[in-house]
C-alpha cells in the first residue's frame, strides 16, 4: 500500500523537475539569484529561468526584490519549511555514499562573537597535539537563524552557537559557559565600582544586535529588570561596542573572556551589579552522519574530552 501511494504521487508530478527544488532552496538560503548561480556553477539567466518555472508551477512570485536581495513570500517560506529537512536528508544520504572517511579539512560555522571565544582554544589544542586537521571558519549572518539550514545542506561540519540545534539527524552538546561582565570607560564621571538600579535608569547603554537565543536572553533579562534602559548605540560587533564605550559614557555588557583579553586595550573597567544575569551557554552541533569520517569522529571525541566536567 505504501509503495502504491508513492507510485501514485510520482505519476501526479512526473512532469516536475526536482532539480528546481535544489535551486529554490539555494535562492532561499542566499536571497540572491546571482549567488545561487555561483554556488550551483550555473548562469544567472539559467537560475532565473528555473525560478520562473517554479513561479508558474506554484502560481506565486515566491521572492520579492528588496534592495540588493530577495525576500521570500509566505508561499516560499511555507515551501521551505515543508521540504528543507527532507531535502537536506537526501543530500546527506547521497554525499555519504562517497568515500570521505579520511577527510581532514573541516568547516566551522558561528558568529564572530562566538568564534573569538571558542575557536582559539580549539586551535590551540589541535596545534599542541600536532593533529593533521585544517579548520575553516565561516561567519554566520548576524540577522538570521540559519544554522539548521547550514547543517542540513552540509555547508559546515561544526556549528558553535548560543542556541541548541536538536533534531533526529543532529547532535548538540553544551560545550562551554561564559559569564557576562558590565563595563564602562575607566574615566567614567559617575560610575566608580558598581552599577545600581538608579544608574540603569540614568545611564546610556550599548546593545549587541545579534539574533541568537543565548545573547538575546541575557540582554532581555536586563531589559525586563529596568524597562527604561536607554539604548544609545547598537552593533553586531562586540569590538565596535567596546570602542564606542571607550570614547563615551556608555555602559556595555561583554563576555568575561573578552574583558580579560581586551579590557585594557579599550580602557574599560568592570562594575559590580545587582542584576541576576545567567551565564551564556555555547553549544556544539554536528550531523550524526559526519561521524562516519574517522578524523571527524576523533576531533569530536577530543572536543568532548575538553568540555568542563561541570557541563557534562
């Protein structure tokens, strides 16, 4: 009965070119026909023709041009949600049939904020043990939550994020935890050693404009604690926020490791505070199927061995 149903469905769509779905997903991920053409080693005109076929089939424009990019319609978003996991699984299955068990070049996907905290320690460990691995870091888009798509389509082998990515085909483990430090200019005229509730209402703040769960949660706690907090400047870069804090009377929230390493460079001092902010969790995610690679399995086991005992 199951096979009969599959055959019947095949007959209903036997004229549909399934390659169009891969083209659709590539356009969806990169929001650009030209980038999709480059990634698929095709021409922009060919990709545009394929997109027009999809528009005809679904009776919808699918993507609307906005500025330099394309914005998906509700139909396109719904289609992406329906096919992305299954299409990603199909890609994984096909890729894993090839002989890649000895590959030693791995791609790591994360925000720059996360990468500067996590990757130096990992690289130091690999260098110390003289392991034959080559790592490449890809910076995440700060305005999108696209990590699951990156794993599904094997754009990266490892993801480090403040958001866990749980799924049947993925593994996510808590990798490290980072405390938050309140900082200001060492020469701040009003703040000495402590940030009080009254100070929160009076002072101006920077904001880390990163669309990830852990960082947003930490900042939301502060916002809930004092809804009148005045955001003076926001950036997706913690370094830029620190530079602004150095030259203004703003208050910033940074990771403890960032303050220890760069606090003196930016002429910053830490402040005691009465806000109960939980530490930020950083998670490591990867595809289960990738463990068939002996080198990748060894790397994962090595990273797990170096997770702090209190997080295991």
